[in-house]
C-alpha cells in the first residue's frame, strides 16, 4: 500500500549526557505525536535508542507532522519518505518494511547535509528534489528570521484558532498592545505568504500520491 514514512533522528545523540534522559524525552515526544496524529499505520516508536519512526497512509499529513517536530524542543533531522508499506500485518517499527521507510532513512541522511535539517526522498519518478528546494525556500525565511518571529510562527502553528490578541498575550505583550504587536509581526514574518505556500505544498503532496497510485 502507498505510504509516507517519517524518521526523526536526534541531533548529537552520542554526546547526550544521559542516555536514559534521552530515551525518556523520545518516549514523551512519541506519545505527544501519536496523540496529535492518531491515524498512523505504524505509530511513532523509538528505534535504536535515538530516533523515531512512523508510517502514514496519506502523503499530505507529513507536513503538519514535520511542523510538530520543528516546534518541539528536541533537535533532530527529519526524513520524509514516499513509497510503499509492505508489512501490513504489523504496526511495530522494528518489524516495519517497505520502500517508504527506506526512502525516509535516505531523506534523513540527506537532511544532515541541509541547513533546514529536513528532506524528502522517494521513487525516481516523484520530483522530491522540488520539494527539497521548496523547503529550502521556506526555511528559515518563512519560519522566522528573529526570535520573536520564530515564537510567533510556533504559537500560531500550535494554536491556529487563537486571535491575534490571544497569541500576543501568550507572547507576553500587554493586553492593550497584544493585537497590534502581533499584527505587525505577522506582516514582517511573511505569515500570510507562508500559509499560501503551505496550501500549495499540501496540493502537491496530494498530486504526488495520485501519480503514484496510477503508475
């Protein structure tokens, strides 16, 4: 069956002061991701003590999962692989196999060479190079050039239904200034442009899945 696999490899895991603390952090992150994205074929699980792996049926879900990984505190490399999931009798990461998973690991290695630390990989007929170029354009410019802009995007990603005033209060602005300050940040951080680009990416991912289905 068609699938998209996501691999998250912790950055600098060998130098982590406490392997047990790292393991606990990964457990908490996996639980958080599985709660936020319950439709997985293979839920997020720990592999090799320093990485996570999950598999989903729908390509477009890879982008919000990617955002979720970007908006948490544990630094790492994100690999997104398109292809097939062949071991449909199991939901265990250690038993899972298929080209989607192989491509996710390929993408993870590519991510280690990119400033964004995010990469896509897939079959030769899928233009994943365009997706990687797209992300290079989006990141970091459209994820915030200053600490305030980065915080704005993170909060607006996490609380998409909040008003500008509610976001401003979360950012620590005074109530009377919250809405105006957030409006200025939205304009300077190119938030609206980013949302249009994200919509285009979601459509592209849907189309990629259609292309693969008709091959």
